[in-house]
């Protein structure tokens, strides 16, 4: 739960810890809420979170999208490793 400061800056600085977050709640004064809401929504949506309909300053992790993103990342990593292995095999020959 974020209560003070720039919530987007805090989330950006969370690094790999963000992968452990299941929910993000931003509790700021109403006047600041609209200032952060769209930027937070965009940033969190790109990281597999969806906005909670009944609370515009709360986002939950979408487990299916997270699994799809993890699979895509693993496939890219696997392809890169296969390419490195292939390059190493050519050097050995």
C-alpha cells in the first residue's frame, strides 16, 4: 500500500520485488488521485495488473497474463541460449 510520495517512482524502484506483488493500492488525497491514476494504470497494465472496478486506485495481478508473460520470456531466453550453444559448437569444430 502506497501512502505518500510519487507512487509510480516507488513502483519503478521496486525492481524484482514487483514480481511478488499481488495487489497495489494507492492511498493519496482525492486531489492527487487523478494525477496518478492514468500513469499508474498504464504502467501496471504493462506488468500484468488490472484495475479493480470498485476501487480506481487499486490494481490486482492478472495471474493468466503473468503466466503468459513468463512463458514468452522463457521462450526468448531458451532461443537465446540455443543460439549461444550453436555458436559455441561451431567454434569447437
